[in-house]
C-alpha cells in the first residue's frame, strides 16, 4: 500500500543476506545479547504458544 501511495523509493526494504542467520545480519559486529534484546523489545523474544505446540512434536 505504501508503494502505491508514495512510490517504491519511500518504502524501506532492507536486503537480507541469503547465507547468513537473521541475528548475524542485524548486527554483524554486535553482540548476540544486543540483537536478542532488540528483537525482544518489539515482541520477537519468544515463540508463540501455538507454534510451540505445533512444532514441539518435532523435537528429539
């Protein structure tokens, strides 16, 4: 919707490396704790209960 309203230049679209974990891509030279704290601060710090229930059966 943003692209339709303001054009493609107005929308932030970061490029993520295909061969690097997201945590490493966020801050390649930063600490693991800083990245997980940043992700947690925006609600990405834990697996939702529904996903844990669904994927829990795949644990060995």
